[in-house]
C-alpha cells in the first residue's frame, strides 16, 4: 500500500462518536471514537506552478525578488466534525436512553501510542519538545520545527480526564481560518503523558475553517518525511466531551 493510501486511511474528515455512561461506572478518560471515517487526502502540487523568467542583457545588473513555496515534510493536518449522542448503556451495550448533543464541546487528541495514562497528562516540557523535534528530523531553528509551530502559550483552561490544565500554560498554536492565521478558534496544544507526546485540539462548534467551510476541529500532528526512513505513521484518536 502506497503512502497516499495510508495517508487517506488516517486523514480525518468526519469523526463519529458515542459516549457510554454505564450505570456501574462513568468513564472519565478520553475514549476512542466508535467510528472514524477518513476522507480524501490532498497536498499542494508544486509542479503546477507556472514557470517564471527574467530577461538577461549583457552589462545589466538587476534586482529580483522571489516569493517561493515549499511543502512541509514534518506535519499532517486533520480537520472535521464530531457527531453522535450521549448514551446510557449497560455492560452489554444495550441502550437505556440516548441524548442528542446540543453543542460540541471538549477535545480531540491524537498520539502515536496505542494506550495513554490520561490521568498523568501534562503540558509537554522543553525536553519532550526537543525529543519530538529529533523524532521529526528537525532542529529548533527549522521554520516548521515543533518549537516554531507551537510557539504560543495562549489557550483556554481545559480538562483531560481528571487533570485540570490551567490557561496559558502549554505550548499552543491556532489553525488557520480562510487561508489566514488567527487566534480565536481551533486552538491546538502540545501535551505529554510519560514518554508519549499528545497532540490535542479544543473543539469548536461549526466554525469557519481553513478553506472557508465549517468544522469542529483542526489538528496538526508531527510526521517525519525528512529522512525518508520512518515512512507512514499511524496516529490513534481519542475524544473527550466536556
């Protein structure tokens, strides 16, 4: 299976979930989605840019200002919507009662680890950010490094499992809206639990996203295509409604 097919598997267009409030125990940790439906992955094709030229004439000296593009090899972007119900079920998944979601609130998380000790979640520290940059084949001075991407510390307070994380304490960044940077919606935070880095994003309810369409979240995750030695990276998703 080629990289595009694998990327499509993990590219997130719509995230469908159902939270189970079981009579014997209510789960406080983020849970895996009931279903995850990928959409089509796309990437900017630089080969479609028209060629540019400048005339040369013997004896002339000419200033040329160049505006160029290069596509990052360190980041995958996910975006989409969260739908579903709040449910009361028994241990055999029999539904006693369902409630429709009035508004979408909470977080979406993605990690390379198949399991997370959510109660131990904290903001990622400088050492873990350095380790993540090394994994991604970056240095801190790269324009698209983890340090330069999650360069803000402005974010709302939020709760992961039973752990309350105060505002403006984690490394953060904001997704784009209408092709432009902004700092009102789609806030993303860099977290950790033990040795595991967690990429998180706080949910918005049907907000205009990067391409002018409405979504509930935008999320960046790190992926190493610089060295060509790691290949496709599976990310595991969890959702917590708050």
